[in-house]
C-alpha cells in the first residue's frame, strides 16, 4: 500500500442513489491513478503525435506559392487522431495504449475544430467560440459515456474549458488580441478584416471581471472536489482539484491591478491558506503544498512592496518567515494535528478530517 498521502480519502458512505449515479461512470471515479513509467512515456509520445498533426495540417493551409492552401489534410489527420484514440480506448481499458488513446481523443478535438472553422479571410481565422464550446462539450461527453468514460483527463479538460469558454463569452479574452491588432490597422487608415474601423482600445477585457470569475470558478471546483473526496470519489475529485489549482492563481493575478501589491498579497495569502487547509483535511499532498506556496508568495509580495530596499526586505522576510514557522507550530498544538506519518487527515477548526478508503488500484489516467 502507498503512504497515506497518495491514497484517496472519503467520508461517510453517500446515499445509494448518489452512489448509483456517480459510480455508474466507472471505477475511476472511486480510484486514483498510480504513477507508471510506461503510461507516462506513452502519453508523452501521443502528445508529440498530436503536435506533428497540427504542424502538418497547418503547413497545408498555405499553398506552395504562398497562395491559398487546403484545410482538408488538417481535418483528416485530426479526425484520424480522435477516432484512433477512441478506437484504442475501446480495445484497451488500461495500460500505455489506453492512456495514449485517451490523450489522442482529448487533444485531437481542438485542432479538428480549428481546421473545420478555418477561414483565411476572417480575423482571427478560426471560430474561437466554436472551438471552446464544442471542445468542452466533447470532453464532458467523453467523460460521461463511451469507451473513455470516467477517465479524469477528460473531466479536467472540460472543467478548464468551461472556465475558458465563459471568459471568452463574457470578456472576449481570446479574440481581443486579434481585434486589437485589427483596430491598430484601422487607426492607420486601413480597414480591418470585417471592413469596420474603430478605436482599438475599446472593449478590451476587464481584468477585474476575469479575476472575479476565475476565483468563483476555482473555489467552486474546489468545493465540489471536496464534496466528492468526502463521498469516496477521489478519482473524480482529482481533475477538479487540478483545474482549481490552475485557475485560482490566474484569478489572483488578474485582480492585481485593482488590488495593488498589498491587496494582491493578502488575497494570495487567503486563497493559499484555504487551498492548503482543504488539501490537508482531504489527504491531498500536492494541493496542501501548492496552497502553502501561494500563501508564501503573497507574503513575499507584501514584504517587497512595503520594504523596497534589499536589506530591509531581507530582514523583513526573515522576521515574517520565523513568525510563520512559530505560527505553524502553535497551530499544530492548538488543533493537535498528527504528524505526517500517521495515516489520518488533519483537523483544522471546522474542517473535519476524512478517513482513508480502500487503497487505490494501479490504474492510469
């Protein structure tokens, strides 16, 4: 059996209807993958294949003489990657080939949509919204049904895709750079690709909106992951936790221009402590360390903003670091937190621990 930090955790068994609904997705809902060298290498090789397909398809978008090319090679190759990945998953339920198939089926969707929507007369020359919306729906669908059902890579991709889709629909995060360049051209007397001029500085994405939406998404994913961890479904909780760890720092960064340095540091500390406390009480080691690192980064930002000279800043970091160490020991004594070799999760205030469930099986992502 692996050490406790590597094990899934769960609380009291959920109700039978809930078990049937969630666990019908597959065994990977309950079990977390174990690291395997062959699986990691197969996934890396598949990523190279997908990249090669994108390069080949992109090269054919431009003709030999610089004229118009063809979308067809990119469409055919990308569709073959997706179909081949699903076919591999239908034949191989586990092992390196199955993991390569999962990665191919997931990573092949956006390039396929890119080539399908490519239009050299548009700017950008593809449909960002279609790529985001359809990719997210496809990933979620593949996680729910079919030979890829239950594989966490698809749920994690869908979670990040949903966040990216909302940012695009609300703020145009991914199309605004193209509109900015188009507006620059119009400001010099040319026409943009739609034939409409205008101020290139209008309708730029609002960092505050991006930051707030990102924090809401990240915290929402973290709460749902916590619920699933406590219900005995750590395999499903893992990709949501990963998505939260990607999105939350971006949310803090997006708010930095409005909060200034001290405010950003305080927010980073609060978010980092929340993430670390969550990870400690559900037995997720990487999450706990990531949250602590985020809180430390917040303290660093505050110290360097208040003490901008090297010597005072260095002394300030020493004092703050010593205070954090002392505070950590005081916290351990106050909540009687067990040492790291005792197989039980932490108790931190209202965050009650959850108990280890059965050991995870040697499955892959």
